[in-house]
C-alpha cells in the first residue's frame, strides 16, 4: 500500500527535520543525508529513531538512484 500524497507532504526526518525519500516498492523512507532507513509497515511510517537502521552502501546507491523515489516534505 502506498502512502497518500497529503501524508508525504508532511513527513520529515525526526532527527534532522529534512526531507526523506519514499520508496513504495521497498516500503521504506530513506534519509540520504544520514543514511538511515525507516520502515513503512502497512500504511504507517515508523519514524522512530530507535527503530531506524543504517543503510548499506548498496542500499544507499540503489535508493538515491531509484526512479521511483519520491521526496517527502513541504515541497512535494
């Protein structure tokens, strides 16, 4: 299930308050500045710093190059 455009416009990283990349096929929100991955479970983004994980080098490269990635935050 994909996240609604309205919700994407509100989401930001809870630590640095910057935009995230939303990758619906992987069900994740990704912060390329911090290289942190947040899961999306069902249609619920889990933006808890304690539940985030660091991205591998391969994940980082794939996420930032993905044509499906949508940027979250007020600019969307």
